[in-house]
């Protein structure tokens, strides 16, 4: 295990870029997922199967994204304490990962970067 540690990144989900939101929803429902949030009129849904969470997004981004949400547990409940996105971004940058600075000084914010294989990683704090 590496000596480099970063604080907990928060709840994890995979954000999928889908061609047809209704078809993707129907497909994942067959696998036991159920809609847990989102807005189909805005072209996105969050789906859950136990602790597994996926987001379905139509026309919002290219490719799939690994998503972490500081401040939330895997059951979409707010955590009483969590590491703020600005601190997470600082820790990530200290380890030599090029992650853009968070624009706001407090509250919601995000940063996005890619792993060595080109997989997009989003850290998206909602509160």
C-alpha cells in the first residue's frame, strides 16, 4: 500500500453517458436497479441496486465518469463531517495529480481530472 493517503472521497457512483435515457433506464431496471433521483426532463437519473449507484446522463458529457461525492454516504444520506472538496483537491495536487482548483471558497464545488488510462474522475461536492 502506498504511503500517500488522501481523505475519503465520499460516495462513489459511475456516471454513464447514455444515448437513450428511457432505454438505459429499462435495461438497468431489468438488472434490479431502481430510480433513486434525478429528473428525466433534464435528461438524467440516479439508479440504485443495494449500495451500487449509477447515474444515467443523456447529452451532458462524452464518455463515462467515475464520480465521488464528498459529504454523502453510499445511501445518499448526508454525513455530519466530511473532507471539503477544496482540501481534497489540495491533497490530490500534493501527490502530483493535475486537478483544477475549485472555483468557490466554500459550499458546493467540483474538480475533474483523468487517471493514467484516460478515465475521467469527478469529485463533486453538493453542499
